[in-house]
C-alpha cells in the first residue's frame, strides 16, 4: 500500500485495486483502505475526488474509451482545483458570514452540476459520433462473474486461460484483457489454468496477496472472513508477494517472476493478521513427470541416496540429504501406489532416518546406517 502515497487523482482513478474497492468493496478491502487512510490523512481529499469521478461514470463505464475517461478526469480535476483556488481567494476578503456560507454552498452545487455536465457531454459526444466505433474492436471493460450454484463453474477467458470457480466464488477481470498484464480479482476459491504468454504476465489479486504467473496451473483459496490466503501450485512456477510489499509495484510491472517462488506440489499460506507467509508442501503431492518418464518405485538393495533422488524427480520436489551418509544404506521396498508421506516414512524407517518439511523442501536427517 505504500505505493499509493505519491498517487495523484488520475493515478487513483486508473488503479485497478482502488477501482475494485470503490465498485465492489469487501470487509477485507474496507479494513485495508481505512487503515491506510488513517495513516495517510493527507490523501483523503484526492481519494474522495477519485471516488466521485468513478461513481459518476459507473453506469456508462463500458462505453467510454480510455481517452474519454482521461478527458473526464482532466476536466473534473481542473474544476476542483479552480473551485479550491476561488474559495481560498474569497477567504481573504472581508465577507459577511451568511454571504460566505451561501457562496460555499453555491460553489458546491456548481461543482456537482459541472461534473455531471462534463461526464454527460462525453457520453453524448460518444453517441453522436459516426459509425467509426463499429469498425474498430470494442473497448475492454470489467465484468464480474459469481458462482451462486453448488457446483464448480467453468470460465474461459479471452486469452484462452480457464478458471474453475468454486461455489460462492467471485472473480472480476477485463474483457478482453487490456494492456501489458492480465489481471483477475478473486474472492473465494478457484483453480486457474493459464495460457502461456511471457510478454503478458497473469496476476491474481486475492485478499492482499498477489499471485503472478506466465503460464501454469494453480489453486487459490481466499474466502471472505477468513484471515488467510493459500496458493497451491500444480504445474509450472508462480511468484507470490503481498500488496504491502514496498516493491510490489515493481514486481507487478516487471515481466520476470519476483517474490516467493512456488513450484509444483508447493503452497504458500499467507496470514493476513500477522502479515506472514509460510511456504510448505500441499497436503497430497502428485507425480509431476509424464507417465512415459516415471521410474518404477520398487527398489532392491538400492542406496537410499538414489531412492531419494528418484523420489524428488518424480514429484518435482527438492529432497535434501547427505549423500555420503546414505550411499551405504541399501533399501529394498515396493513403494507403488503410496502417498509421498507414506513413501518417506517407509524409507526413513528402513534407513534409520527422519524427515521434516522446511520452506517447501524435504530435509532428511540421518546419522548413517549401523549395518
């Protein structure tokens, strides 16, 4: 949120997260913005101006082009500045109290009328233009999709990506995507399968956590009223970082993946109240290599170091161990059809070792074998 300290009225009007808060507020975003306002009271005036501009254009927003919105913002901000200057000049004159009060009221009414007229004139001009707009591609606009059913709802986006939206879930995005980034705002739970496009990163904003990908599949859980967000990766890589990160704006705009990097079978748990992220493994890791490349998981007198190496490649997980200690620890076991946790338990018991999960990796603790 620190990036908003230097925002102008125009910056706020164009900021997607600010617009989402104005048009679709939630208890989480209300708390986040209200806390930020209490810490930055000097921004209250700009935020109120931006809010008025957005609400004045809400009903017709899908029909207004980017240039036209800029024009409305420019005129409105100009009018506000002129009104503020006039009020300041009047305050230096010795004017009767009743007259001053009447003038302020009149100025407020005039400002509201002028704001409405500015917006109206843009809309009228839009309607009176010749059929040129019909020859061009339609402007992008925000749409909101809500799953009010008891089943998962499938959504296909303009870039070929898909979203499996869980019951009571809600997403908001541009249709079609606009600019150099593909952005989606999520409340609830959804599984994403993102079409690869290295030049246009895909970002999901959910309860203060930003997930950035170039092309992969992952699940996000960000329910209202729950003080944590989880991101689980099925394939590819994702980067996650918080909106409170001082470098969040840079990380959003850069095409590279920056932040906490998650690989297949890893997940992040973001605790909103503590502003803390914990990286670990998903509850049920899945095999990630193609079936044609899967090594048989039955071993006979195989060094434990080789077994752990095979297991790590099969699940795409880093398994850290001391190869020198385990090379002389043979293992004979059939591990087909077991969960990763069961496999690890059997191996560790057989070679007198133990394991723990740290930062999304499996760490093997061993003192070697007695045999």
